[in-house]
C-alpha cells in the first residue's frame, strides 16, 4: 500500500488543503447568493398594492341636485 500523502512535503499538503477549503467556500457563497436572490424574488411577488382611500373633504358648499 503506497500512501501518497506520506511522500508529500508538509507545505504541499497544506496548500492542497487550503485550495480545497477555498473551493468549498466559493461553493457555499454561490449557494448563499442564489438563496438570497430567490428570497428577493419571493418578496417581490408578496408585495400587494395598497388601496388608495379617497379623502373626504371637510366643509365646502353642499350642492343640492334638484329633480326637474
């Protein structure tokens, strides 16, 4: 049984580990960003239009419509 890592120098093993960690980090970040985008899309869909309420005017002349 031939162990590759035994023949690697310490520095090389460290470098490979760091590379792997970086790759994983990138993957995680991408996933996180994707989730954020999806959440934003969902939020946009959830927004409802607020109904505008007509303000009742106070005072002013009241006109009486007469039937002819």
